[in-house]
C-alpha cells in the first residue's frame, strides 16, 4: 500500500486498490508537513483537546485532499492518522474517518482554489467570534502584520474576517461557507461563531502563515481592548 506509486499502475487495479488515488510521494510529503504544523499549533494552544483539522490538496483533477482523521491529538499526529478523501469526502486512502468538518475543507478547496486549509480553535478566535457576531465580522486594519497575508502590501489594508453562525449540520454550513467565499472575494479566512478560525493558502506554508498572522491579530485585538468597543 505504501509503495503504490501512481494512479496509472495497472497492478493496483488487479489488487482491488482504488485507482483514483494520487501519487504516494505527494501524499506523504503533505502528511509530513501537516504533522509538523500540528505540533506547532498545539504548542501555541490553537488546537487543544483534539480540536481543529488540517488538509492539503494533493490533486486538483480529480480533487483529492490529505486530511486529518477525526478526534486526534494534534500535538502528536502520526502519518497513519491521515486520510486521502475525494470530492465527496469519501475515504480513498487510510483507515480512519474524516472529521464532519471535512465538508468545509472541500467547500474552501473548491471555492477559492486553495491548496491547503487549516482550522484552529484558539481562545482568541472563540472570544472575538462571539463578541463580534452581531456585526457579521471583524475588520482588521492598520497593523503591520497584515502584510503577512498573501497579496497585502500595506498596513492600511482593511481585512474583513466574516463570522458565520456555528452549526452541526455540515451540509448547510458548507453551503453558507461557499456563499461567503463567493460574496466576499479576497478574504483570507473566516470565523465560526464561538468555534474557531478557517484560513487557507495556495500551499501549506502560505496557509500556516495565514494562521499565524490572523491568530496574532486576533490576540492583539483582545489584549489591547480594541475589540470591546466594536
Ligand atoms: Zn472546528
């Protein structure tokens, strides 16, 4: 299984292995990076108590994502705890079960052509997404750190971070995520109310940078008291 190389390998079909899987090398590279990201985010307190989930697009046509299985400690992920899933969240590689939120990862991968999607449950995103829910989002403006967001060149940039009502119905929530991505082009992430942050990037390193920038800015807003007056 680990040595199954390409989707065109004829012997894989004879052995009953589903042939639409992506190249093992691409998959294992993405998984290795996601393991490291999990350790770092856990250490920062952004994915405690098995919260959060991470994915990387490893094939566009057909759409395939490497994603964390559900319910795992993100500080000590092992490569075998990842899955490869297709565009309908069916598992095509690995033994675990995808998180219910896998549908949101797919909505983002499709909606903004993201190459990686990272989801965290920090204290700061939980506080801010509750306190600002009635305004529908949070405006981030005037901070030098905004320049860490892809395409942003000046601290004068105004970044809108939409807040969506939380839900356990991932089909319905996935539709609202897709609508938000259509209606607010250019955003770098969004919050689910009293739940957490979703952000993304062209690749994993860009997505990781966006988590760091947005978490930094949310922490600044709460610690400075600036968020209370909004
Ligand atoms: Zn979550």
